[in-house]
């Protein structure tokens, strides 16, 4: 008797006895495709291909739409809501009434019955019945709970995911994929110890493909040492696998294990001399060692020859240009616009928003970010804002595009009226979710940084769109209505540099509201040599900056310069910077190099410097405010665009304009003058902190009130026809 003559129930029973029968999966895929069930057909086709890759031609002729698209088909069950859930449930209910042994359709029904928007009168009962049927019929024990857990996790229901996946601990404790997802769900619920146990259990797998996937998941939660160990295990099983070596090199670069990264890339080049991704990672190493000019040149070549103007390389080029000290402000602005033109040209702006006054009593604000975790700068500045939003006037929605969750993420989530886990949504799906939520003002908190979703803003997802905090420059998008700045970083006379209109906050665009307590260090002894310092990353140590700091060191004899950056734990990077200073007359003994440390240790290390020197053209942001908070004076050079005027914004708002300079000669002179007052400032760290605390730079309540006022002005301008390109508050 042939497979074609068997009914669906018999086919599923055959798989229950032996789940890797590729031809049975192929027949199921064919049967589902012929019956107009593309979700089920796609699932069966993927299983057939996993069992026997030689079946690919037979699967292709079935013409199953998007069957290998990880975001289509039954992946839609991993969304928080599905508009057509009721129609799908009705259709699948008919299917199982005709084929009661169809495990997959029962499983889909179980998930659909628990989704919001379902109008079935007995949803909980229907869900329990469908799940019981699925569990009774499943091919592999625990398969139903596994998928239910994955869909819940992707939909942002971490508690529900834990409930489903923890059920597998009794049934299939060595299902490594389930343990990986359980670890993620446990992290999101705050059960870190249990999450780590689940990840450890998952790492026991001997499947190198799974280990490669696991390493990416583990690393996305900042377990970089564990991710490296997992990849090393995978390479022990498959020593010449290029994708694994590339994944290892990428993490090593991100973790500033630069020598190890070079070794991994050397291995890749021996295996695949022309590997494009390896070349890009090598370009990244240029940035890690502080060569912004070389890094930008390599990225631009890759972008221009890659054939994909929509590649995220565009954002890498944009961001790296901010560090290049030979580009003018006008050139940087033109580059940003040029990089965004293909992005805007490729999308269709489906949403049309009428000019209207909101009928709701509260303005609905949406934030798009993936960076509300640990000590990320966006979290440092944004969490205090979220904690103080006036929910009587504003509904706050966050579209979380990242994967990392920690105690800060949970604090942020608790501040919102709506939170959507959006990392697994493509741009079109995220745009639609935002439109469905009726957001009035949508705020980008990423710009061109790693977790950005500028494609959503290019398509337009809200009547008013603004960029804020995450990127110290224009996005270059014409669909971004506003950049939130202040009169210093985005002065009116610089309006031509921005594709956005200028929304100016009084004082500084950044407000320092320390979440943790950092005790002031004891004063340095009187009479010891002056120590200048910078805790900025190596890319900010541009040739212009080094030349400027050399002049300061020469002007202040016997002074030293302490440089602290993650890259400086690498001996080759330290040697490079020592050589750059030596060529300009600064002996190695006048330089102190330090690598990365924990945040509390880093804050204590501000006690080892007397005066902080702001780099140019990319000023310090978080680091400058940290230095001031720890009682360290900062000298800053006022530049020609947002990124080079942040230091001035902080110091003007602090009421310390005499620490800013309009030119290099003024910078050197002011650094020397503060060095002459060094003993005074060593003993007056508490005075500087008290002054900062009492200044608008730390007045978070007023800052949030003003930010909310700016949102209301943006909305009023939209309702009035959107003619203004400059708004502010007095």
C-alpha cells in the first residue's frame, strides 16, 4: 500500500513510530499543499528537508509559498496578536473534524484559542481540549509544549513560555532546544539562576549546528564567555566550519579579545580566502584599534561593492563617519542623507494619517528601542524618564527590539501602559503593530546603532516621528519629523545639517539622574603630578584628539595622561597609541593605559585623574557626565555639529562655560589653567557634585516635564498642518 493511499491519521501514526521518515513528511507536505493548508505544508516540508536534503527538488515543485521564511506561516503564531486568528481557528477546526489524527492542526488550534482577539465563547476550555489532543497525537513527546513555549516567548509572554517549557523537564529534559528557550524565558521573568541552569543543560548538546545557534542566543543576553565556550565546543566537533569560526571572531571582537579575534579570522582566511564577512570583521578591528579613517574607508568600499544599498552596512558607515576628524559637518550630513535615500525609495508608506486632534484624553507615546538593559547609555538616560512619565496625560508604549532582559528591562516594562516584544517582527509587521496601537508620537531611541529599526520609520508608523538620545546626530530620513536636541547641540543656525526639524529642550538634551550610588573617591595628594584622563572608546581617540592632547601635555610639564578603553586591554592597541604619542614627543612613561572594568570599579577610577579631556570630533557623552559626577573637571572643544557639541551642552547647563573652548589654542590654555588649580579641585570633588546636583543638568523632574511639553508641541504642530520646523520651550 502506497503512502499516497493512506489517510492523514495513518501518516501521523507512521511518524509517531519513526519520526525521521522523510518520505512520509514529503507526502504530508504534498497533501497539505493540495488541501490549501500552507502553514502545515511548510512545517512538513521543513521536516522532510531536515531528514533528507536530497528531497529539495520534490519540495520545490509543491510551490508552497514562503515555506522556508522564518517569519511567515506558523511563525505568525509567535505574535502577540493575530487579526485573523478567528478565521484560522474556524478553518483548522473544520480540518480536525475531518482528520482527527492531524497533530499539527490540533496544535495550531491550541495556540489560536489562547491568543487575544478570539471571540470563541469557551476559549479556555477549547484551548485545553485542543492541547490535550495535540499532546496525545504528537510525533515526539513534548513537541506540543515546545512549540507552545516558543510561540509564547516570541509573543512576549515569558511567564506563559516558562509554564509550557518547564513541563518538558519531566518529559524530555535533554531536549536541548527547549532548554535554550526556557533559559531565555526564565531570564525575562528574572529567574537568572534557573535560566543559567537551562542554558548549561542546552550546552550539553553534541550537535554543532545547534551549538552555533545556542551561542548566538546566549551571547545576546551578554553571556559572552559562555558563548565562546559553546563555539569552541562546536569547533571541536567540526574544526573547519567557517560560519562557526566567524561567529567566534565576531564575539571575540565584541568582547575586545582582539588577539583571539585575529587568530580566528586568520583561520577563516585559510579556509575561505575571499570570505566577505571576515573582511568586514577585519574592518571592525580597525575601529577597535582606533583607526576611524581606515575603518570608514573599508566599510564604504564594502557598502559600495556589496550590491545591497539596504544593507545595515549603511548604518555602520553613517555611525563611523561621526568619528572621522577630516569630514566637515556638511559632508557628514550629506552622507547620512545619501545613505538613507535607497531605504526610503525601497519602502511603501502605506499608512496615511489625517490631520486631527486626538479624541483620547491622553497623548499616546511610543518608544522603539532594544537598549533598556544594564549600563547601556540609552537605559542610563531613559529609565529615569520612564519612571517619571505622567500617565494621567500620556499613554506610554514601548516596542522592545532587543533580546537582552535584566532587572532594568523589567523596571522599564513596569513603567509602561503597553510593552511589545518586537525583536522577532520584521519592519512591516512592527509598523502595523504600531499603527494598530494608534501611536500619536513615535520616538526612535537608536538612530543608526545596532538595534535600530529605521525601516519602520521610513515606512512611517505614526503621524509624528522623532529621534532622541540613542544617536547623537541626524538619522538622514526625511520621514523622521524631529530630532530632539537643545540650543547648543542643535542650534537654529545648524538646521541645514538635519533632515529632521529641530525640537529644542531648554538646558541640555541629556539629564543625569544617577540610578546607583557612586561614593566620591578620596582627594589625590597635593603636590603629585597632574593626571589628565579620558575614559572614551578608542575610536574617539582621533588624530586630531591625540594632537590636541599632546599640546596639553607639553604645556603642562610632568603631567600624565590616563587612557581607559576596552580596546586597551590588547597589547597591540596599547603599542599603537604609545607610538602615536611618541611620534609627537610624548614619552611612554607619561601615558597610563587601562582596559575595561566593571562599572563600579570604573567610577572609582575617576579618583585617579584630576582633569578629564573631551575628545574631538566625537565628544564624550555618558563618560563626560560620569566624570563630572565624580568631581572631575572636564575641558571640551566646541565643534560644528551635534556629536561635537555635547560637552558644551553639559558644561553650559552646569554653569561652567569657562571649561569650553572655541578653538584648539583655547582648549590647551583652559586645560593648563585648570591644571594650575588642580589642588583646589582635588579637594573639592564634593563641591562639584553638589553643584551638578543643584543644576538643571540633574533636575530630572523638570526635564521630564519639559520633554512631555515638547511631545505636546510636536502633536499640536501636526494637528495644525505641520508647518513648523523649529519648536522649543521657554
